[in-house]
């Protein structure tokens, strides 16, 4: 029989060391992870058998066995699932499954173990938790549809071996050679307690098979938790199911049980996480909702059941109205799936609205983690745009540190106010002190502060909210000027016409226009965007799509009542060829760039001018 000795990849070895030596307070979870893996293997076999009946013979029985052997000091977790061949063993058990393993290691290193959330399953390292209780782990497996079995063996150090083994049954056996101080996991009472606590909802029988005993007690109820009446399920059971589903130890933020009836029937059990998984923002991340048909998992990540912007929702949906042999390719076009998606989307948005209205502190936690995804929905789902906009939390000039519901803000505004002012940027505290807000402050108006990259795209798509136009204070707009303000602006531009023309010529390469604005009260100047400027976020998207995006120059607006403008005009009238005048104009432009949160084109020259001035 051939034996291959292989090395763990460096990243895998590092994570393995951390799991073994750092997570000392999480030993019990090894059994939950191995049972969960066994359940997944059975799910895969049942699904593949739908299209290839030869994978399962007449005598096949879906089950998971726990075999404690006190004489050998081993605990075996065996399943009759899909199994693995030698190459799959080397790949799946020798390499961290998730691309986030480096992040996992970093999190383990930066936190005290007792404070670490359950990251094991989340980062694809659930199997390695076995090394917390075992000094040697062996995996015996034969893949369904093949004749050759294999044994994987490692002591959790630098290498592992994969060896051919004959006469193995289909499925996988994970044999843990327990450490001396971990022999309590051979006790039948301990195993019963752990299964009851962590894995009672597993849909396959978990059997205790003690050597020398003819009894084979089933340790779990096997009844899907999502079909049981809510009053029959304890909060702890729901929480443990969520932890199994999401591979986390922290409890969910909220839970929704929903039984859809009518033309199509389905059961749904959904959860809102407290924190965002690191993979969630990756382009290939899919939905966290699994689809079952008559207890058979059809698809683990059924992105057809909810819009992509709700991909943070975790849970299970089961429908008896779908055929067992439906292909994954046909799910999207299936009429039943479309009905479920429509009903489930409407229910989830309503659920989020109830959380916002009833438990605002919890909703702030949710929005802090997943608000960008809801904003994605605002600009991608026009059918539900209004409901999604109602779910937004915003920071304002009056509340820069604590987000408030946009819905409440709009409802409290006087009816005669027809606009909602906003500014966008990268730091809301800088935005709160921005010169863009001076006009609004003078009017006693709140300004919405948006500091996420998704905000510009969302705001352009939204346009207005509850019949109030959304107006950017950092873009040109004369629509909100009073007649008196228009007159003051025109009078100032006539009085300083020569200076304005000089500044336009001097700054021709930097700005598209120089003009006066009544929006400023204290600041001497401000840079604003052209009304047709798509914004930096949209410009980046268009560039990524290889679209031609013209660079649009900003407009320099001046405060006609500021002393600095009068001094510039004095210089212009007395010696318009003076280098001091040109230097002061360019310095004023650099000042506007800085006040807008930018950086001067030539910081060194700007610094010298400031030094000369001082």
C-alpha cells in the first residue's frame, strides 16, 4: 500500500498551532464541529444520490456514530456520508479551507482566548479543533462510488500522511487519540450532554455505539428545529442551532420564525448576526440561507431565496412544494422559489423595521455591521427602495456621534421644508465642521453626514426621500437660494468682476469657475463639485468598467463678505502684476482644497507660502 507524507502549508501550520495552544477554554466545541462536518457529508451524499442512484445501495442508512473506547483511549466520530478519496484528504485536511485563515490567525493573536468569538468553523478550520483534545488524529474514509479507502494521520505538527487502506465502508471515521487530561470525552453521560446541547437539531440520528454494548441509543431528537412550534423550542436550542449554522459562539442579535402559507407553503428560521464575517464583502460571497426540501438540503447557499443585499441574514428555508430532484440551475427560474423570495424579502424588511422601531440600540449594532449592504439595496432594488430607505440610520450635524433613523428625522421636520441637506466625505467629524454646513447652520437646519463609499451611489439613485429632495451642499445648486441671496450674489460679482476674472485666468488649470456664494458665513472660500459630477465612488466604478470618465474640475466659491477677499481686491486694483497677488490667489485655492478634506497639489510650495506669510 502506498503512503504519502506531506507537509502542512505554512499558513495552515500557524493556524493549527494557535488552535491547539490558544483556545484552551473552548474544548467542547470539537464534538460540535466534527458532528457538523459529518452532517454535511450526509447532506452531500443525499444530494448527489438524487442524480446518481448508484452512490447509495439498498442497505444504506444515514447515521452518525460516536464510538468511545476506554481501552484504546480513543473517541471515533463516524458517518455514512459521501466520504473522501486520497487527493481530497490531502487537499481538505492539509489546507485551511478559507482564504481568511491569515485573518483568523491575526484575530487569535490579538485577543485573549476567552474573548475570542467562535471563529473556528467560520474560517474553515473546524476539523482542526480535534487537536485541542487529541494528540493524534486519524481519518479513515472511502468515497461513495469508489472501491479504494484511505487513512489520513497527523500529530498536529509539521506533516501528515495519506495511506491506502482496503476494506473500508463508505463514509468517514475520525479517530481521536485523546490526550491524558481529556479522557472525560469517553464518558457516555458527557457525550449525551454535548450532543443535547450542541447538536440536537441535526437531522440525522447521532448514535452512541459503546464497544461491548448491544444498545445503540439515539442521542438527538432529529426533528428539524425550523418546523417545530416556537413554544416547544427553548431559546438555548435556537441559539445553539444558530451557532452550528453560522459557525460562531456569539448569540444572534435577533430571530425570526415564519410559516408561509397560501399558494406555496414554506417554513423559514432566520437569524440576524451581531458581527460581520470577513468574507461577506468578497465578490463571490453567497447567501447565508440554506434551502431544504423534505429534510434534504438542496442548496447550502441559496442566493435565490433573498436579494443579494440581504446576504448577512443566516438561516434555513424548507418547502414541500419543490421537487426533490430540482437542479441548482433551475432554482432561479422556478415559480415556487420566486414566490418564496418575494414573501421572504417583504417579511425580512418588515422584521428589520420592527427591530429599528422597538430596539434601536440593537438595530444600531446591526446597521453598524451591515448598513452598507442595506444601502446597496437602496440603489439596486427599486421595488423596495422606499422600505430600504426607511431602514437607514444617519449621522447629522447635530448628532455626529450617534446615528438616528432617517425616517424619524424626516417625520419631525416642518412640512414647509422641501429639501434634505447632505454632505459626503470620509470622516463625519470633519464633515460636521466643514464650511459646506455654514448656510444650513445659519438657517438652523440639520445636515446629513455620509462617510461611506456606498453613500454617493445610494444618494444619486435615491434622489429624494419622503417627497423631500436630497440636496448636496458640496455641489453647485442655485435652487435653494432665496431672492435676497441671489441679489447679494449678483451685486458682489459685479463689484469684484475684475478680481474674479483674474482668479479664473490664474487658476484655469485647477478650477472650472470662480464665483461668489452666499452659502459661506465664516470661511473665506470653498470648493464645490459641478452639478453633473458623478462623484468619486461612481467615477471609480466607471473606471473599473473601462468607461471613459472625464476629470471634472471643481468650482471655487468665495465669501464676498470676508476680509481676505477685500485685501485680494486691493492688491488686484493697485498692482495686478505683483507676484504677491498670484501667490495669494494660489494659496487661497490650496486653502480651499484643505478645507474640503483634500491635499494641496504642491504641499512644499504651500508650506513656503505659509512660512512667508507668517
